């Protein structure tokens, strides 16, 4: 009960802080005469009725039920000279009929903002989120937040990063930054962690073919169920820009960590980066670093055409635990947002158009290939992702594929840290979403989901397959209706199940 009270309190504070910050700025903007369009909000409410033949996702005791979900919320957008950001919050009330399951409340929040407190000098970045997340990769997996599996929980996070920029005469520029973050989960401590750090970056001023930079940084992460880790870094870099489309750099320095020892140990670190942007539509980047605890790398490629966007990425890095690991794949929102970059250069207008496109085609904004899991373990995380989005005159196709692995780092990691006793957890995911526009105000969509989780424990293998179809139509300028069906199959050695459900959602925007 204590964990639940703490988690709920933090989630409430996250919500209040985000809303209060934007509302306070709105009041100040009005006093200073900032145009009303610099701050907008749009209330919305959705009501969903779902009928399922297996509420608890247990084949041994199938429990048919009717689920009523009422979700009022608000979307806020700030676009003023000194504050830019978005906030989308909703509170979901779930009521269950024809079953002994009691109702519950779920919150959802996605917010991001940047405030310029002193012109061109002092800024603050902030993010706050609340979402439903999978607790264990070895537990029962579900394609819906409505089924009470016991393997999902509400996780809230808040991150603040004040920073200052300036010039050191005509010789160099600098940026100094502080970052703090808190993450809390309601019913488990594996998602609870605190992080704080600071950095100072100094680089040579001017646009030169050959330039330099120096960085000093420190980061401390303290998972509630895991071991506190420290990473201090001091390094210098040489930057080479032979062409406007090419950036190359090499770096070297010292690093002090306690990843593989009880006390911090110093070691050498060095690496290199390369970025190539042959056109505004094509980006390629590659990075590699040597560390005493294991090398890291990052690779990404993205290419946009007039009606499609393609992206591939491959990365290997340390995950300090105390949060969601194994997440892979870009969301539908991310892909369509990238697709519209050339068409709509303004970020706020592009975000609005992306949301309209998602609603028009009946696509889920936050669908990703692998949802990940909560753990306090210190791991080496490898993520490979391939995604593309294609829009035709009447059709839209999004495909997201990912493969992730989290390998326990060092012998000092705790066994009871959310990995279920495994040394490595691997996840494979694929989402294919096809939508067809029937008319200007209606569409059909088909979604296929495949998720597989394995580890070095033979009994921890599971596979989730889900197929759903939906019709989405507009009943008015601000009213929409969605009707859908879903079939899901979950294969595992401990808790296999099949589930069938139908649903209807009525959404009203004000």
C-alpha cells in the first residue's frame, strides 16, 4: 500500500506541475499583451464500451465482461516568445460489468516545454509523462490497457533541465546544464528511480573547417530497487567539417564509473562520430566509443520522400535501471510527424496536422513494436529498429519492427531487480497498420501485432499475436465514432490465453 500511495502522489504532482506551469504562463502572457493564439487549449472527452470474452486473460477461468471507459481530458499548446510546449492529459475511469472486478482510474499525460527565462541566455527544458507500462517481460502480455493482468502499472516521470548559454569573448561558446528527473510506479518499486547530473561544454566559436570542444559531465542514477551508479566524464574533441553536408569528430579523455566495481574506477575513453546530410530529406549518423565496461555505438539512417519516410537505427549503450527497458520502435505519431516535415515546416502546425491524420485514419498515436518492461537492473542495452510510413491518396501504411536485448552488466547487479533471475532478456516486435479512407469522413484500419520475449531461462519464452480491425467515422466537425473487433493469442508455458473483444468509442472535442 505504501508504494501505491507514493506513486499516486508523485503522479498527481507531475500533473499539477505541468498544468500549473502552462496556466501561469498564460496569465502572464495576457497581462503582457501576448496574442491569445500564443496559448490554446482544447478539452475533449471519449466514452468507450468494450465487450470481451476473457477479461482476466486466463483460459482456465474465462470471465466475460462489459467494460465502460470514460476519459475526459485537455490538450494545451503554448507558442509564445518565451514558452513553447504541449500538454495532453486525460483521466480514464474504468467500470466493469458482469464480473466481480472493481473499477479503476488510469491517468495519461504527455507534456514537453521549453521556457526562455532570460533572453538568449537562460532556459529550462521540462517533460512530464504518465502512462501504462508492462512490469515484467516474463509476465502475461496484453495488447490492451483494459485487461487487469497484474503485469501493467501506471508510471509517472518528471524531468527538468535548466541551462545557460553564452560566449567567452571571441574565442569560444559555452553551455552549462543541470538535469534532474524522478520516475515512480504505482504497484512496484522496479520503476522507481532518481537521477541528477550536470555538464559544461565549451567549444570554439565561428564556422570553421577545423574546430574543437571540451566537455566535463557527471551523472548519478539511484534506482530504488537497485544499485546507485555514477558516471563522471572529462574529454576533448576535434571537429572537422570539410563540407556543409559532412561533420566528423574524434574525442578522448577519462571516465570514472562504478558499473563493475563497488568503488568508482577511472579509465580511458575515446571515440568518433560522423554525420552526413546529402539532402534535406536524408540523414546518416554513426558514433562509436570505447569504455572499460564495454564499447557503445549508435547508427541511424533516415530518408524522406514526398509521401513516405524510412528509418533504421542500431545502438548499444548502458541502461542504468530504474525505469522502462527494452523499448523499441518509433510510434505512429513519430513517423507521420517526420513524414510531414517537408509539407509543414512549423512544428506546432505539423503536430496538429499529424494528430488530424491519425484520427482520420483511425491509427493509434503511441503504438510501438516492443513496449519494454520495468527493471532496476544495470544492463547493456542493444536496440535495432526499422520503420517506415507510406501515405497514398486513400491509403496509409505504417510498419514498425524492433529487436532489443538487455544483458545484466557486472557481477554486482542484484538478482531481484526485475529481470526475473535472467542474465539477458530479448524482445522482438512487429506492428503493421494499414488504413484505407472510404470517404472524406470515414476509414477502415487493420492492425497486426507480433511480440516475442525470450531470455536465458527456458521457461520465460512467450509470444503475443493480435489482429484488430476498426471503422472510424466523423459524426460532425468535432465528433467521431470508432467501431472495432480484436482477436489476441498469447503463448507461454505458464499462462497462455486467447481473447476476443468488440468495442465502440465516441469522442467529442470542444
